[in-house]
C-alpha cells in the first residue's frame, strides 16, 4: 500500500497545557500545533509563510471564508485554551493557540498522509 499508517501523537497545547487525548494511528491525519513548528517537516516557528493555505473554489462554495488574497484559515488537531476550542492557523500562517470553537464552519481542514517511497 502506498499510504502508510502514521502514529499520531497528541501532545498538550504548548501555550495552554490543554490535554489532547491518547496517541492513535491512522492513514489520514490532521497535524497538531506542535507539528507545525517541527523542523523535520520543514516548518520552524519563524517560517509562518510555509503554513499559509489558499482556499479552493470548492471550499469557498462550501462556506470556507477566504481573505482578499484568497487565503483561508485551517484547523489543527490540538485543543485550544479549553476543551471546546481547537487551535487553527490564521490567514498569514500564524498559529492561533487559543483556538476557536470547533463549530466554526468558516475554517478549513488540511489532511496529511505519509506515502511509501
């Protein structure tokens, strides 16, 4: 199979120390906020421009809000400042560690897979 099962670690939110649940394994995952500053992924904290996501026409048609440059916000798998909110990445690639209520349908998702070589 080309898509590998990936261990998903669920570290605490590094700003608020909110618990994110047990580690799991899956084929399609959503990155944690800690993964978004992992230099092994080419994402260091000062490289916020690498986290910028542009909304597709389909996502906008389904309700995702995009700014005037076409950039959208997107969810992480990490709890925000409490267990009802989730961390998201803002239009400019800055991680919003306090989070937003998970019911906000204006924020998109960027699933990740690991592929065998």
